[in-house]
């Protein structure tokens, strides 16, 4: 099975670009030879058959070990799919569901009764819509300027996906705000890319604190400070009693002792954290700037 697993990984690495190239040719208006169509489709069928066989083998192995059905299925996927790939797939699914939730006006995700949502998307709305406008102009301009069908198709696919990604990312930020729980816990999010849960007993202090960090999203520095910035700015700083472990954007583990994040209404966010801390067993101090 190790040989099959390795062959499938290399097969996917080779097959994905071929599928993309065929799709680009179709979009660009080029005629694809029937033999090429047949070869690609047969390769896809062989790949799917191999993946199905491997998943069934791993699933049955985990079931024989006494693992529950759902957990066994997830473990079977984890055996063959790298963590970074699983994270990317999860991001794409979350982006799509968030986009649909935004279009359907279904409200915020993960906000229960008694929770206090902390929006942050308005801080980046102008930037996101500006980038979206530039992408649309670029798509229309390249459609007239590029004469070669394959290049035209490739650029069209990339530009359309770029427009969708920007819109879906902003939509995920709108429907997935930060959340201050009724118990004083804090859930920091950035759309579909980040989700950090901080229990109330880990929160030592919170304060209004405007900063303009230049580091990567949620990447802790030497002092253990991680930034969840929006439009290059944070407005609230939370100090912790002990470090919190979390997953960064591509599934890499990280640990931070303090967080700075952006809130559209930082005064309300600090007040909600203070109120939650008062009603919880832990202590919470608040200061403002």
C-alpha cells in the first residue's frame, strides 16, 4: 500500500496540471484532440479508482482497531492527504459556504444566544472592493489585449478565480466575526483562514491599544505576541495568564502569550470582555489608552 499511496500522490501532482490545461484550452476556445480527451479521462478514472481503494483499505484498518466510523473515515483521509492540502481544501469549502451564507443573508456563523459578536470586516471593506474593481478591470482589459487563445484562457481563469476569492474572503470575514462568549471566552477569527479559541481563565488583561504591526497573520514574535490585524491595524490587546496553542493559516501549530486584534468597535469589545470576566471564576483587568 505504500507504493500505491506514493503513486497516487505523484499521479495527482501530474494530473492536476493536465486537467487545468485542458480546461484552459476549452475556455480559450481551442479544440482539444479526442485522443487527448480520452487519455485525460482514463487517467482521472484510474486515479479515482486508486484513491477509492486506498481509502477503503485505510478505513477498514481503522475500523478493525475499534475506531468509530466517522473518526475512521477522517483518519483514512489523514493517512493519504498531507495536512497542508487538507487545510487548503477546508479553506476552499469554508470560503464557498461563507460566500453562500453572505449572499443568502443567513447572519453570523458561530454566534449563539448571549454571545457578543465583534465585527472587523468593515475595516477592510474599502481595500477589498478596491482590489476587486482592479481585478475586474484587468480581466476585461486582458480579454481584449491578449490574442493567443491558451494564454487568454489561462489569464481568464486566474482572473475570475481571483475575483471570486477576494469576494468570498471578504464574505467569510463578514459572516465570521470575532466572538466574545457569554462566559467571557474569546474566539478570534479571520474569515475562513483562522480560528483561535481563548478560554476565559486564560485572559489576564485586556486594553484598548492601537498598533500597526507588519508581521504575518497570527505569527507570534519573540515575546509571544500574535497579531490578527485588519488593513494593517489592531485596536485591542489581550494578555494571557499562560500560552494558547492554535493552528495558523496552513495548519502549522503556533503558541502565543498575548494577542492583538482589530475590532470595528474596540470600546464595546473591551467592555464585553470585562463583563464576561466579571461573571466568570477567573479575574480580568481592563485598561484603556
